[in-house]
């Protein structure tokens, strides 16, 4: 018996409706399952070009230190004043940062408090200003003001507000991680670079970077800095001493004072320049500075005297190597540890050239570029930075081992170059952290530079030249010929 058309239509509608209902149920079930899985196993992705929504590596490292010590930390942020210019921007940036920090660490609790609606919390913390941030860890406390979190930059129509909140909170984390602010001195009085100078040859930027990590960098003049009738000495609060590119000899008396201080648990950093004055102190640690400067076939284009350093395996350089951040050197001097090594002094290379690097000592050039001359230049790889660990066996320390960092390029830590290389600031600060025994705090400082630097060998440059001058025009000619031939055949 045949089914009438009405029954067929009803069956069709029923089938379609059943299928639609089943698909709807399956979609809803899939969405619910996805939501449950996502809620239990949360994953965050930052797809922005500059990774602007990702916490700094240094911030994450400090959060890991809090987690390791298992001491609760509370960060309380207060809203901006309603109705004021940029108040919505300020609240959004600050609340988003609080959320990221809270998500990144189980031991850190964050709160974003509406200052107008929750005055009791503000009064309990003694906060009287809008936009403040309070960081607490036990009895320690750090207060940050709105001025430290935001800064206006630019002029006229280009004037805008920059959010500095993470850097400020990062500095606050450094303060509550350390019981006291550590003082590092830099020797002056012999033509050295000064931490008070903002000139290209000064160290003001290094002082600011160390200040961010709760280290204070002060100048030390052993002769003119002492009080009347007082014998020269390194201050008792000194945990480290930097000797950055002296241009006149350091008197033997001052060197003896420095060694005497170092023997009680001090830490030293030397930075020299090619064919410049090398402190006699370096010889006591078995370090020599040969004549000439360092070159390599792999360089930072277009600077032939800026070889691209290779990182050797060491705590100072490990994070930089992992993140592939280049440390820029500018006409670096070679530094060499004595062979055999001085007993009780263990040397590790931090930066060196590739095997194609060499020590340039003059001689004929080709196309205006220096070339390796086997009869007078030094062969590579060439070390440009060393880390020394000194034990009592050396006779230079009494009980506590000492640490020394030797840089073949003083410009690396200067205002001129410190912020030019993506890895320079991290390398400089990590060197100080390591020599002071703060290895746990070693990490990358700041966000990776958005500037992409091109590194080329001589062979690479030749290939590019031939591509630009020969192959590219040939390809254009072939394409033009093809177009001409196709049009002629129509």
C-alpha cells in the first residue's frame, strides 16, 4: 500500500526536525564539555605582535621565587578617580595586570579595589590616593603611587599615557625579596666611567637598571672620598665593586686596599677597552688583555667591529641563550685566562667569537675591511668576557669564595650601548647578580626588543650584492620578455 503524499511530507519534516534537534543537543554538549575542560585546564595565549599581554620573564621569575619560599604575597591595586581623563585606561591596564599576576602564581593574591566604593579597605591600608598599589609580604610592604605606574610622553597631538605598572611592581617585588638594599660601588678617580653621568660614556642607565633590582650604584673615590684624618678604605656596606675602563694607572696602595676588601668576601667587575690601560689587579687573577681588538666574520651589519658574541654555558648567559637575545659589543678587547690556571681560580667564558673570529692587530685590508693575517693576528675563538670563581687556595680570599667578572668591552655597560642591544641590560644585571651570589634572581630584564638586527657574514653580503645587481634585474627582464611575447601572440 503506497503512502499518501501528506504522510511522506510529515515523515520528511519529522526526520529533519529530529536531525536538527540531535545536532543542537550535540553542539550544546560539545560547548559544555569544552567549557568544562577549559575551566579546569586553563591555557592563555598572547597573539599580539609585541607580546604586550605577557608578563616579563623577570616578573615570572620573581613569582617563582615567591612560590618556592611559600610565603603569601598580597598585591592590592586601587582604581583611578572616576571622571578624570584616562581613568578608564588606567583601570583597565591595572586590573588586567592584577589578573595576569594572580593567574601566574598560587602564592600571590591580587585585588583590584574601587577606591570610591570600598573606602574601608583603603583606610585599613592607610591609602589616601587614587591609583595606588600596595604590595605586602609578611611585615614587609611597598607602596607605589599613580605617578610610578603611569607616565605621559610626547608632545601636542602625540602626547599619550604609557603604562609602567609591571616595571614598577617588578621593582616592588625586588624590594620585598631582599631584606636590605645592597650597595655596589664603582671606582672613580682614575678616568673611569661614572654612575652619575648621563653622557654616552656614563653609567647612569646601568645605575637605573640596578636600582630596579634593589641594588644601589654609588661612585667611590678612595682618595678624595675619605674623611679628613681617615685612612682610605672600601666602605663596609659595599657588596660589590665595579672598575670600568680606568684611563690612568690605579696606584698600588689602592689596589692593595681593593684586594684586602675582596679577600673578606667582596665581588669585583672589570671592564677594559682594546689597547687601553689594563689594571694590574687583573694579573693577580691570572687574566691578560692581549693587544688588538676582536673581529669575526659574523657581525652586526653594517658595523664590522661589532662581532656577534656566542654565549657559553653559564648561569649569567643561560636565559639569554634560551631567548636568543643578542648582546651587542662595540670594538671589544680580547680577554684571556692564564694557562695553566692560577691555583684556586676557576675561569669560565661568558662571551666568545665563533671559530672564524680573530684578534685584529692591523695589517693590509681588502675593500676597506680588515682581514685575518696568520702571521700577526690571533686565532679564534676569542673570549670577550670571563667569570672567575676564587677560592682560598689562591691566597686572594680568606674563607668565603669570591667572584670576578671581566668584560673586554666597557661600552657594553655604558649609556651609549646598554639599551641598544636586546640582551645588554640583562647581561649586565645578571653579571652583577651572579657575582653577588644572587643566581636565583637571574633572568631576562624587560621585554625583547622589537628591533630586529640583521647579522651577516661576508659571504652573505656577497650573495645579497649579486642578487641585487645581477639576478634580480635578470628576472625582471625575463618577466618583461614573457609579457611582450604573450601580447605579440594575441
